[in-house]
C-alpha cells in the first residue's frame, strides 16, 4: 500500500533523476564540443587537451612537467603526450634552466603566443552566453551551484571505489 511518505520519496527520486540526467546531458554536450579540433590563429588544428596544455604553459612560464601535470590535474604521462604534440607543432619550447641543468621547462613560442591569445578571445566570445547566464544568478544561487557541483564531483569520484564487486 502506498503511503504519502512513499509517494513523496518517489516524487523526490524523479526530481533527482531529472537533475542527474540534465547534468550528464550538459557534460556530454560539452565533451562533444571539446572533441572538435579548432584553429587558434595558426594553421594547426588543436584539440581541447592540447589548447588547455598550451594555456597552462602560457599562464606559467618556465613550468616543468610535474607542475604542469598538477595544474592540468592529469598524469605525467598524459601531460607528456600533450607536450610532445605541442612541441611537434612548434607551439612550445623545451629547455633547461640556466641555474639547474637537470630541470626541463616549457614555454610558448611566438606561434604558441598567437594560439594562446586567440584562445582567450575564443573563450570570451564562445562562452559569452554561459558567462551571462551565470552572472544573472543571485549570490546565494551561485554559492549553492558551486557547493552542489563540488559535492557532485566528490560523489562521482567515489563511484569507482564504492562500486560493488559484482559489477566489476
């Protein structure tokens, strides 16, 4: 027999499912957008991972691989893969510091600087509607959204470690 409490739980679950589906739909749409290579003022096609690596190098001159990996929040091997692609496209340089010949650091070439600044223009222009949408929120709405998304990230990261063995 259904009780009001049961009905309330079912309605609440439906609302939660809607939010989760919308979150994953937006994530999928953004990932599809990011997977399309783009040109940023040079003749080179750059994927999202490459331009974000270039951006991180542009924001932190003389950055080493460990610092770059931390900034991108990916493994050193993943970072190395993107760095090598950017080196082949002559968008960054790899050199050793004068005072520390062991440490390898990365910097933008002139061509890389062009891509860096064009990407900044791209971000402002392409994401203008999203920035406008977010800037229209009240402070408490922004705070709620930020808190919710941080907690959601933590919960999603825990999924793998909490998955029952029968599903692995």
